[in-house]
C-alpha cells in the first residue's frame, strides 16, 4: 500500500515549505508499518501560522468583521467539502489510531459538518448587538465579539471530532485559528486542511502545524495568541493552565476522566447492552468520558459482573477497517505498555473475569483484550487513575446513597451514567453525581448541550451555546441620555 506523504504545511491559506526538514512518520497500530508522513512543525512554523492568523483577524474588512451570514456561507462550503472527503477521513483516522471504522464514520466523518452548521445557525439566530435601556438615563449597546487568534491543541483519540469542538464555534464567532494536531493523527488533519482550502476559507483563518509537546507549549505561550483551547491529559492541562494564568490568557481545558456507571438494582443491563458498550468500552477504551468504573448493587452483583464479562468477552477484536470489528488496536506500543501496566496492577487489586492479555492470533498490532476486574475497591489504583484502554473495574455497593458517594469519590468529574428501568429515578440519582455530564441509560455528547468537566477533568465548556461563548468577549458602548 502506498504511503500518504505530505511535504508542506497549510499556513496562511496556502501550502508552504516547513521551516525545518524533520518529518513525523505515522505508524499503523494494526500492521506496525509506516503509512504516511508530514513535516514536523518548528517554532518558525508556529510563528508564521500565528502571524497569518493575526493578520487575518486584524484585517478591518476581514473574517472577524463579516456578518455571521457571510461566514456561514463559507462554513457551509467547508462542511460540504468535509462531507465529500468523509469516507477518506474515517479511513485515515482508523488507520492511524485504531478506531473502528463504523465509529470513525460517525465521530470523524459525520460530526464535524454537523457542528459547523450548528454554530453557523447559532450565530445567525443571535442579534449582533443588543440595546439595553440604562437605569441612569443612558443606553448601553452590548455586543459579543470574537476573542481573537485561537491556539487549539487536540489529542489523537478522536482527532477530527475534537478539532471541530473548537474549530466550529471559533470560526463561526469570527476567530482565526492555529491548530496543532497530535503526532499520532496528522494525516486526517491535512485532509481537513485540503477541505478548508477548497471551501475558500480566507488566508490565515485556519492554519495547521503538527508537532510534539514542545511545539504545543510554544503555541500556548506565543504573545500573539488571544485564547487557548486544549483537550488532553490532566498533567498537560495543568501546565497549560499555569502558563495561561501567568499571561492572563483565557483557556478552555477538557482533560481526563474516571467516570462511574451506576447500575441501579432495577436496571436491565442485558437489554441495554449496546448502549452500555457505548458508554464503557467505545473506541477501544480510548475516550476521556468513558464510564470505566461500574458500580453494581451487592444484591445483583454476580449477575451484573457476569453480564459485563459476557459483553467484553464477546466483542470482535481485529482490523479497525473491518466493519465487524468492535475493538481495534491501541494507538501505539507505548499506550499498550501503559495499559498492560495497569492490568498487572489490577490482577493484584481485583479478580480478573475476562481478558487481561494480548489476543491470540494477532501477531502484529498493538492489541489488548477487553478486560474486566470484579471485587475491586474504589481506592484501588485501577479505580482511581485513568487507564485509557479497554479495562473496566466493577465495584460493589450496598445502597443508592453509597453508590452516589463512590461515584463522587474521584479526583475527576467529566462523564458518568445511571442505569435503571425507571428514568425518573435514574435522573434523580444523576442530579446527585458530581460531574460535568451524566447520561441516563446511555451516554452521548449532544451538540446543543454543554460538555466539560469539574475537578481534575478541566474547566470551561464545549458544545451548546456555551461552546460559542468560549470564543467570544463582551463589549459595551455607553450612549448618553437623549437630549
């Protein structure tokens, strides 16, 4: 199979030679072969990209000053160009990070165009300027304006879906963006840049510079960046928050999670098994909001453990490009080593009911069997720390109050779910869970509602009108009383 090789970076609306000769080689997690390469961005490339974004934003007749309808017309073309490349985008993501192709078609091909249209419509439906009658006799004109040049840093697990959590509201608001994709997933980012160019985004409005953590840190602290939006690990988010705090620079952080699925004593998990899979083991366990702590009532503990064990052991493991595959490889050998280290701890902390090894018959690729541990205490390492792989801990509880207490006993607070045959009862429990988001009998990131975490899961919100607010600043003009 021929490799996908790029020689230039997308900066200032055109493909430019990079400032340095280094490349990022993309290795397939399925075959372990090199499948493509792109230039590795350097500081000079970040400087050029930020400068292009600055010029585009500061242009008095440019993107930031356009009427929302004008921007919406261009973003509609962008959405259409992304849709035209949807199948290729999904395939590239699957080949790079192991995401099953059926999921990539939803998350990576379908979600970005949907978000572009949602935020364009949202901008069009809101008044550009609001007039407020003052209490002191005058009138205040209040407007929401784009925050400026945005530095967006995204991870490898859902690269396009997460990119557009940032790009769609930022571009709709009138911001310009420098996007730094993760080194593991760059081929999809360059395809997205091709779509942006074909759609006619003005020069400098969107720029793409891939690189490592050093380049991300340089982007965060760059003097011409007005706002940072980051999705990734809690450790990296903490460092970014420290930098932005020192610079008084607004920042949105969507970080790690160790979410709990509370299975109530009247739940029908067997009847909701597909939704339960989607909330716990989706994308090979490589999603931050996954409910990797499963809290089960002692009165039904054995039955629920057996049901979850049956689910995990029956999942098809294999090539992510095969539509039948439910569990693909982990993104890298390093990630597999990390997950296997936690599995080794889990064997000391709980009872292994299924998985725990590399699947037989998979001689190549960074595969790990879906793994379930029973009889786990909430203080165990595998219950406290984010594993980011297909590993579940099933923790027993005595009553509803204890289940809520266990769910809330975590340094994280990003996702969660409650499972019950009584939706009203489940919603009541969900209200008591300290987390940014909680699903009832399923879990899905709904575009119209805010998504984000509390505690070590981050700060700020994406999606919904709140996701647009993150890329806007208020401006007030005080008019004098009428003479």
